[in-house]
C-alpha cells in the first residue's frame, strides 16, 4: 500500500504545474462528456482520470471517481456535473484538459446545460448496443445550441463480442448503422436551425421595410455547413471506437500509422480508406473499392476488428495460453505476472487491451487535436452568449459591443476586462475545502502524537485498574465530544460557484461586479453600493459587488486553492452565496451584458408539497428550501396561498435527489412529500337543455327543478329556483337574495383584470383616489368599467344597467363574483363611485358593510366543498326591517326599550346576524341552482416523435386531457401536441408520460385557465333512457363527484359515501353455533 | 311459545341491534353493522343492505319475535316491514366501530381545517396547511370529543398550541375601522388600544377614526364597547375578516 501512495503523489499534478499551464491558452481544452444514461460517461472519465494517476488503472471503470455523492454510487447514475483538470503530454507539449462529467438522466438535463455552457468541446458517447437514445438526441441538441464542437465516441464495442456474439463483419455493419443514425440527428438539427434562420430572416425583411438586401438562401447555408464539418466520420478523425470498461480505444489514424509500415501503404491513404467500402487486393498489393459488392472483407474488418476479435477470443472466450503469449509477443506487451495469472479473464483482458490501445491516449489526443482551444471561440458563439434571443447584437450599447473583441481575444492580461460566467452554485462541505483540509503530518508531529497516545493509553489502563466503573464513563465522554464536533461541522455548508472565465485574469483580492441574469448594460446605473448583497436588492437592481477571496481548481472530488486564474479556464469561486442565486455573470465592468439564460431541455413540472415530519421543524424546512433553490438550477420552490411549500422538479429522480439533499444537507430534518393541494372553484349554470343521454328535456323546468328543489321543498325560505328570502334570527330584518350565473364574458373579464379590481378595492378603502392611484390607473379603471358595461348590455336584457348596480366583488373584494344591488328604495353608490369626480349625494345605509362581508364569506367558501365561487352573481332584491319604522336606524331602538337588549344578547349584535343570514342566504340560493365544479387547467405542450403518438393520446385520455392541436415541427420528425389537462390529474403525469413513451415525449405544463367541468356532481338518473343507460345507481364514475368528494374528505366535511358497501360481506365476528 | 330446536333456527351473525321503546314495550330489529347511519343519511337506499330480516323482535339475541297483538296495539299495523322502517328511523343503536371511526376521523379533519382557516404562522403571516395542523394535533395528543362541536374544539386546539408551543401559531387578525364621535373618543381610544393587537391608523379630527387589527375573539367586546358607550353613535366597519398574505410567493 505505501508503494501505491508514493506513486500516487509522484504522478499527481501539482497546482503549480496546472497554473503554469493555464496561461498557455492554446494548450488548454475545456470539454464535457455527454451521453444517454448508462452509455459510459463516468467510466470513460474514470479511464481518463486514471491516466493522470489520480486513481489506479485497476480501479478505473469500477470506482466512478466523479460520482462523489453517496446516492450516485448507490444508484449507479450520475446526478450532477463535476469537473476535473487533467494533464496530457502530446508531442512534447503539455496540455491542460478541464474535463466535465455530466449526468445522462433526463431529470438532470439542467446539469448538462450548465456543463455545456462552460465548455468548448464535447465527447458524445453512444453505446453501440443500445444505439441512439432519446437523451443522445437531447444532449446533441444542447451542444448544438451552445455552438460547441462534438467528437463521437462509440463505446462498449466489447459487448458486441461478448454479449451479442457478432462476427467482426456484422459488427462493422452495425457500427456503420449507428454512425448513420448519429449523423441523421446532426442533419436534423442542422436543417431545423437552417429553416429557423431563413424564416427569421424572412420575418426581419418583411418587418423592416428599408429592406437590407439579405440574400440568405439555402445554398449559401449549405455551403457554410460544408466548411463546418458537422458530420461525424472516422476518416475525419472525429470518431473514436472504444470500450471504456476494458479501457481501450482507438481512432482510424492509430491503425493507419501501424499498418502503413507493415503493408507499405502511405498513412494518408490508409486513413482515408480504412473506414469505407475498401479492401486490399493481395495480388496487386493495392487498395480497391467495392468490398461489399465483391464479397471481400472491408479494410476496417480485416485490419482492425479482426485483431480485436482475436484478442478477445484468445483471452476472454477460449483462454488459450499459447495464443495469449503470441499476442503478447506480436504486440510487445509486458503484462505483470499478477495480472497474467489472474483467474478472472476480464482482468487479464483489461491488462492487455489497456496497454495495447490505451483509451486515455486515444481520447485525449483527439481532444487536443480536434477540439478547439478557448482561443478559437468564434464570433457566432460570442454573440449568442452576449445577447438574448430576440435582441440583436447591434442594439447593445457601444461599450458592450466593444467587449466582443475581448471575448474573441480571450486575453489574460491585466488590461483586459474580467468576464466570468457562473453557471451554477453547488454546495460543498467546509471540511473538504483546501484551507480546512488536514495536511499530512510531519515526522516530528507524528512522533509527538504517538507519545501522547501512548501516554493516554497508559493512563486509561491505570484507571481501569483503579476503578472498573469508570470504563463506562470514558467512552461515553469520547462519544459526546465527537458528536459535538460533528454538529458544528454540519452547519458548515459552503456554496461554490461553478464558473468559466472568458476574458482577463481573476485574482484574489480583486473587486468585481456580480451581474444578475436580468442585468441590462443599457439601463444599469453606475453607482453600486459595495455593502449590498442579493437580499437587499430591489426588483430593478441586478448588480452587486464583491471581493474575490477564494479561487479553486476542481480536482474531481477535491478542490485546490489557487491564487489567480487566467482566461479560458474552468474555476470555482467561493464566498458568493449572498450575491448569486443560481447563475450570474461576474465582470470588472458593468457594461458586460448578462449572459443569455441557459437552454434547459427539461423544465420543472413535477409538483409536490413538502412538510416537516415534526411540525416544530417548520423553520428548518423553509431555510433548507431556500438553500436548495440556490443549489439547483432546475428547481422552483414556492409558498402557496394555502401555506403549503411546493417544490417543482424536473422529474421523479430529480425530486428524489432534492428530497435527499433537503433531508441530509440543507434542512437536516425529516420531511414528508405529498400531493399538493389543488384548488377548485364552484359555480352555477343555467339548467341544461339535454339530459345525460342527449335526449332533449321537454318541459324545460320540471326535471331539474324536481331534482334540485326536492330537498328544499319543505323549506319556506326558498321562494323559487335561485331566490331565497331569509330573516334574521330575531326576525327584524328580511333579505331576499337571487342567485344567477354571470355571463361568461364578464367572468373572464373579471379574472383577467383582477389587479385592477385590487387597485379599485384599495381606493375605495381610503376614499381618496388621487393619493393612491395615478392617473393612468384611474383611466384603466374607467376603461374597464365601460368594457364591463358594454358586455352587460350585449347580454340578455335582464343585465341592463347591471354595471352601475354593482355593490361589491368577491371573494376578498376582488374575485370574479358580483353582488348586485336591486333593492327598489335603496339608491346606493356603486363600487365605481370613487372614480367619479362629482361628489355623490347618495349615502350608505347602516349595516351596508355587513351585507358585503356576508357576501364575501359566501363567495370565499361555497356549499359544494368549501372552495371559492367563480362567476356567480348574487342580487339583493329586498332588504327590509319589519318592526322598525324608519329603515336603517335600527340601533337607536335598543336604548328605548329594555326588552330588545336582552333579545340582542340571545342572537348577538344585529350586524353579526345580518352577516350570517346573507352568507347563508347566498349559499342556499346557490344550492337551488344546478351546481358545477370549476377546475384549474394546465396547458400541456408535448413534443413527441410520431411512433409514440398513440401512447401519448392514451395517457392523455386516461387523465381527462383534451387535445387542442397537433402539428409537425418543420424539418424534424417531431410532433407538437397541445392539450389541456386538469391540474388535479397532473400529479405523476410527467412520469407516466415518460415511462409509457420511453422518454420520447416530454410534456411541459403551464397553468392556463379555469374551466367548468360539465358534469353535475349531484346527478342521478331520472328519465327512462337514463336508467336504461346508466342503471339505477348510476354506477359509472362521475368525475365531478369524485373530485368533490376528495376535497370534502380532505377538509373533513361530510361525504355522502357508504362506510361499508355490502353489509353482508363484512367479517363474521361471532362463530356460527 | 315456539319450541326452540336447532333445526328450526336461522342464526344471524354480525348484528347491529336497534331498539325502540314504545307504548311500554321494547321492540328490536336486526341490522347489519356499519349500515344504519348510511341509511339515516340517505346514502344507502337499498333496505335489504341494511336489514338482516324484515322481522320485528322483542329480543334479537334470543330470537323472540314480537307478538302481532303488541305490534297492532303500538304501531296500528302488523306489517313487519313498515314497522321496521319506523324503528330504523327512530330507534336507538350502538354506533358500530367503523362508523365511529369514520366520524372521529372526519371530525378531526374538520377541526384541523377550521384551525388552519383561522390561524396563521406569525413569521410569514400565511396559514399552515391542514396536514401540518393535523400532525401538530397528533403531537399534542389531542383527542376528539364527538359530542362537542368542531368550532369549539378548534378554539381549544389553538389554545393548546399556544400553551405547548408545538408550532408557532396565531389567530388571523381582523381589520376594523371604528368611527367614534369626538365626545367619547378620548375615553374609548385608550380602551380600544388595550384590546387591539395593532393600531394602523389613529386620526382624531372631528371624529375619532381608528383602523385596528384585532383578534377575532374580541370582536364582540369591541363592538359592544363602541356601540354602547357611544349610545349607538359610534360605528364599526369590518374591513377585512382575515389578514393574511395573498397569492403565491417564490422562495428565494
């Protein structure tokens, strides 16, 4: 073991070495590894890490060094992107390679986005057995959108031999097919972009009539593409064949070099011909075309695959000792005896192949040769980074435009501005930070410690002898000590910014600006208070400043402290917790624009509610959620109006990770996860014209009346449908309430302009218009009023003049329900009164506010399931005092006679009575009408390929979704389906959708509107046909009823459900005698 | 009396017995357990799911059928089915296990809902979700009393929460505007200040006009104060029944 450690330290690249390399930009490469889940990203990273001696060659592929989280190791998937700096020596030049390993699971595509943003090149891995998978598509698109150059790695070729038992020729054909698939994807991306460009250009031309003569057309674009070499092809050298597990890999040029000596062909010819339909004609000693046609073995099979196949055959399958020796000799491999004698054939094989065709060399040399250095950043990418999608580069301020040259130059001199992009914040235990890490002890220290330990041991032994009881004492004390230490450390969670520096040099002690994602150089003010941090900023400020304290270099699981880091590198910055929420730009000039927000493939859609298991831990959870929000770029945390804490994540796996993080890192308390509460609304409708089997209801009012009014038959308060007359309990006051559905247009208007209503409510509270509302708001309100008046006038004539009779809106005085005043002798000013400048002579009656409050309470919780009402109008038609002479002056009487105060005590103050009868009256009149539930609806946009459309509709149908439109996206095979889906049904929707369509359909949900569920929850069959169709009990599920009962159950209200369905089928408690 | 022989018996198992004393006689019917409340709530409509047999007994467990003469005397009919319905509607029964459980559960929920509706977290001024309240109530070992109404019990829960500090909780405040003539203003001002939790506006011009936040529990007190002490000249207007944060908020 000590031997191992020595070599570990020796080969390990020191920070000094790295920092010297960082300055030589042409030898720096920033790359990331992208692929579908389980295609071998982390294994490949392991092999590369092993080449630097950070982990042993033996462990490569098993250790998964980049997966530092415990759950990553257990689940075997990567969940976050992590970076490491590697050294590589090629042609006597030292290269510094900053490698980022990214996760492949759909749920973590936000991590891919952050990784891609920081890199210049990418290794795209494809599993040759599984082929091109959905995530391959997604990551390739991300790389494409960020303009970074990919290299293809065809991985797991060993599985073709060992599992699928392909012959070498079959394998060749298979590999060809996969290459075609990948290139097809590239082509698709290219064409869709090209089409987008042309249409955008067309738009631009049509918009700006000055008409710059832009002659973008297909041919020019295609020509450009030719130059770009976007396609993968082995002879271009951007394809690597590999098996990361057995740690071998090669490119065509590798074999070309080898065989050019042996066969006497020039290397160039071989490079061009090894991949393709060529064969060697042994007679003429020449390479000829048409291998397939003539039934010959293609060169690739003959020269490359056959060799690999024979190695596998000898070592892995036949285990032929002589053959192995022969191979060792011809390839001049030196195998350590312990590998050669190893029982496991795989270990033997790896020992051979990793020496013969080391994967790290193949990959890293390609990376150095083909992928661009930070210096080669092109103009297009710069512009893309600097300006938001809709914005044009020329529209940026001059100073900002000037920065472009700095981007392109990527100079690290002191005079060039510092520009750093932070793509994510990630948490690190303080213990891991280099400044807190334990340093190896010197000999003297070790000696001293040893002595101390010996002393302590002796003491303990002596104590033991003296008093046996003290045994119990000492260990317990020890345990306590360590426990306390841990607790202290637990709180030390530090956030480090994952960043890339694009220009200038970042140094310790430098003071830089942190520019938030919404920062706009054109409008920003120039004065920045150094003391500010994120929390203090108002909504239009996006700049803070901070002093650079800690700079880190990523070394996989560890961090190295650096003094300064020049342009073009990937780095970590500490101490930014208070300045950056998720991502930001750091610069020495405020003219630097905020970098465009990243393209996220998976938007967060899985909503759950989070609660502490112990109610008293509420605060810890809230704080933990805040930290989580900062640490994860793809999570949304919010507090609902109901007080629930809701987190929205990209998928179930992502959710699980967030919960684990929350429990173990951020909140450190147990939490429970539950379905979030889904709000409903209640409303009334006009009586239906047809029954449930589409038979016209003949005598219009009869059936509905009998249904709904049956339970009110012996209730003399109900006058007729929708009209209720109700007395206060002390019989002094009579109120007549009429309930009707609001016209749909009005409801929509009210929902749309709820902010205006809020403003209106505020003004009416203070009675002083000018102080609160500015003139535009008043104008808006007046417009709004006239709009409503217009709509009312267009409706049935019963709504005539309704606008001026509006007494109040509800609930909360701003909702989509209206209280109308149609009391003949009460000429009350309407809600709009505060808008009229002319003072009004009309006055309020006493207890006016009680009626409003009663109405507010009724609309806030309807009778169906105590949810707010929606689109209901209550009309007060009568309001009379029976035994008072003068209307409204009821309170005077209580002094005049002693009888009334006693009465008052029985029923409480009259104001309270009025409030409650208005509430009850509203509810009752509501109940006499046909009631409906109103559900919140999501608008659901789904991208899917044609072959999973059927499955997609199936999932939608099961969840009561309704398809609105289906379109094919231009230039791709993707369909875009638009649908609406009730919010109640959305729990687990995304997950099911992904599972059923094997990840090929990705839904996006957005709240869109409220929609009446057109099913009467209280419906029972009444007509003959309905009995025939539904049976006597109406067994078929009534979805409105289910929704309603669920809400009622949740709230502990009475549910009309049988406790036991079949009395006879209960467990027999007493034995039959 | 009929001879009791094993062959002549039809044993009933799982019986819920409903008794009715009428005309000095005791009548019983045999029902299925957990079904009677459903019948009384009109949820169950099939009588055969409720009754085990359409026979009126004087003692179900002994299998003694009521005498026709007695039935005639008391119910004016000897139709057993009809009498069964009457007994079912009016008789007394022991509430069976599941019914009791369902009842207690829904009451527990109801109490939690009321608490969540009336209270806020003083830190955020937002309500607690019902599930949180339920958990806290369980931590409190609160037991539901089936014969007390839910609102009373909810108030009790709130009190206990405050005493035990299980969770930070506070009644959602009510916002009032009190208008009091100048004469009584001075006197009342101090009194109101004592009752109110917070005073938002306090303008003494011609009349005293105050906007205050109060605990809903003291509404009646303040109402009495204003109306009586001013001899009906003072006015109280409720501006907001529940002062809580509105709308969703992103945590950042």
